[in-house]
């Protein structure tokens, strides 16, 4: 899931409404979501996203109201390990401890003199395919942000004397009882009107945070190391007594190009869009290639060969060949052979794909038949199997075609 792109869309939809962004910054043991999961809560209490299976959301809505009203971030540690109903988590027995950082935000943050907000600029960077790092300063006890600095792959400020395990501070309860007894601990931060610093991998830098500037010689190299590591979230210790930075990586959604607008692709496209793929449907039939059939996709009413002549397939794209036309499928697959994308799959039996490529063998990078082997039958189950394989490939857990 691409929680960050989802949160940007939700934040934009709320306009000038003040919101609170809740981010899972550390998980010890097992939990429903991993570190980096996000949830946006508006001042009206409406929420987008989940960070648990329902154990934490009610309390987070209450805490979000405090954060929005006070304009100060809050770090919360929930212990879900106990199995009795008297402890936190309502007897969830999840065998995990979750640390959540809740901070105030609004779509208009950082906008001045008629300029675009920092969130709008971040969204524009993602739209053009650039990854973005969001860095903001945490001070006081809120520097307790979950992971060892060494494990973040970033490295602390050269003059830092911060402890190697800053998360220990978050476990000192300000109220709410002993977290080791199954409670929730809380620490509050100082108000900071800056929305943070943003660094796009193509060189654009914008935003601000108290006491931080892009001119700091150590900062940009540290951001570069974080980008190279590719982790969703990380930490960076500042000099002793000055707190730490929370770093988050915003990734553009993966591009999925579907050749073919047959009825069997409608549910597939909806599922893929719900799984945070940016979907493009290519089909020359304008009646089929319509927003009525594909409300969540970019539509291109062109013959596949015309589209491919005008739009080279990006190396990081996902491609599905589903035109149901043998000659069209052959043209598409042979074009893909010239520059294989990150993922490519062909609908139909293996023997059909072999005929598409004859006399050449089916290359190892081509998924044929497409879809996870779950015994799928019919368009609904096939759509589920294909999207499951796309997700598995995106997460690095997909088998290689044989």
C-alpha cells in the first residue's frame, strides 16, 4: 500500500481543514501494520486509513483532537501484548508494541505569497516520478521515535551524543499507566509551525523546520543515504539535547499499463487502483475505453502499436497484455522484448504465449500465464489472482516465471 500518496489525496480533499497525521514509527513484535503506516484524522473526526485492526483508531481520534487543538505533536506507545480486557488493546493479544507519532497538518501548510503549499509541491514531485524525503525535527521526549540510529542506515549528526536507542524515552508514561502492564504511554513535543523540509531526488528542496536548513553540510548526504537505502521511515540524531529528525520516504505509485479494455479488465483495474497502482488502460475502442467503465484509470483510446510508438514503456512499469487479439498481443510482447519492464504478464494459456513468441522461447521475465496460481476461474477470481501477483512482485515476494 502507498499510504503516503493516499494521505496526500485525502489532505488535499479536506482543503483548509486542520488535520492530524498519525504515523506508525516503530513496531516491536507483531502488529497489524508495519512501521510507516499512516492515518489522517480531520478536525471533524473523519479518518482516512487504518494503522491497526481497529484496536487503536478510537483512541487516536481522541488524541488527534488534542493535537489539532494544541498544534503540538504527540508520540504514543501502545502495548497490545496483554490478553485481558483491562489492558490496552481490549485484549488483542497481538504480541506487539506500536509507537505512533501524531502531528498537526493541513493542505495549505507552507503556502505563502500565493505560492503552492509544501504538500502540493510534494504531490507534484510524485506526479513527475520523483521520490521525496520528508524530514522534520522532533524535540524533547518526542525524539523517541522507535528505531536505532544505526539501523536507520542514515547515521547521526557528527556532533550528536544522542543515545543509540532513543525509543526508550517513549516508554516513560506521562499518564495512562505503565505501558509494560498493557497501557499507552504518551509524550508531547514543542510547537513547531514549520511543516518540515522536503527533498526530491531530482534536486528540488522546499519547506522549513525550526533549526534546520538545507545549507547544513551533513544533512543532504544523510538524506542521500536514506534515499539509497529505500526504507519507508528512519531516524537521524541531532547534537546532544537538540532532539532528532524523523525521515519518511514518499514514493510515486507504481505505473500499471493494461493493454485491452475488455469487460474482464474492469474489476482488475478497480482492484489495482485500490492497491495504489496508477493505472493506464490502452484500447482503440472509445466505447469501451471510457470513464464509465474505468473511473479509476487514465484512458488512452489508441491502438497498442500506436501507443507504443509514441510512449516508450518505462523500465519501472508494470504491464498486462489482455487484448484478446492474437496479432495485437504478439505486437505488444515483441515490443516489450526490446526493453523488458519491471513486470509483464500475458493473459492466456502458456501454449498461446509460446505461439505469440515463436520461434523464440518465452523469456524468463515474462509471466505467462499471468496471475498467482490460486486455481482462479472466471473474471472475478482471475482479477484477484493477477492483482495478488502484482502486489507480490511489488513487495519482492513474487516467484520468478519458469
